[in-house]
């Protein structure tokens, strides 16, 4: 199996992002049928870290941050065919490195991934709140 290459890719194409979202199952909760919206999500992100094997995109971590206090890791997706190989953890580690050691990393887990995060040393936070989209 070839090596995974990680990079910060602020110009990642929406079509590539869409493809890995679908292959990861995160696409079930993202607007994968709206490429313009996916493109805006990427352009407005502060950090986009990618994982590629043989040039093929197999993972993405997309985050919003102030590079000082907190970083919201909005999307963490890894192609289901290559999960359980440390790619998600590496994407999180690289996101943390880009955001800065002083940043608190925050994410909302996809229902199927709730059990994954304690396994890699993340803690649950009971006082997170959300407000539904207004449109």
C-alpha cells in the first residue's frame, strides 16, 4: 500500500471535496448536490487539510479558526475504503498544528463516529448547543 501524503490545500476543488464526502458517508449530512455551496464552504474555510494516496483524495479536514483561541473542525471525512488506518487522527493532528498549539479544537461528531473520538484522546463536552439552519 502506498504512503498517504498530507497537505494544506486552500484551493481544493469542490468536486473533489464532494467525491470524498460521499465516499466517507459524511455526504449524507452535507449539501453534496450543491457544488456552489460546497465551493463557498471551502473558500470561507481557514484551514483545509487533505490526505491523498497516489494523488487520489482520501480525506479532508475543513476548519474555521482565529488561530489563537479556538478552531472548529467542521468537516472530517475519510474515504470508507481507507478508514482505520490513522488518516482521521493525522488530519486532526495536522489541523491542530496549523491552527496553533494554543487553539482548542472543537467538532461535532457524525452519529456513526461518536465512538471514534474518545479512542484518539478527545473528550466529550456536555454543554455544546446548536441552532437549526434558517434556510
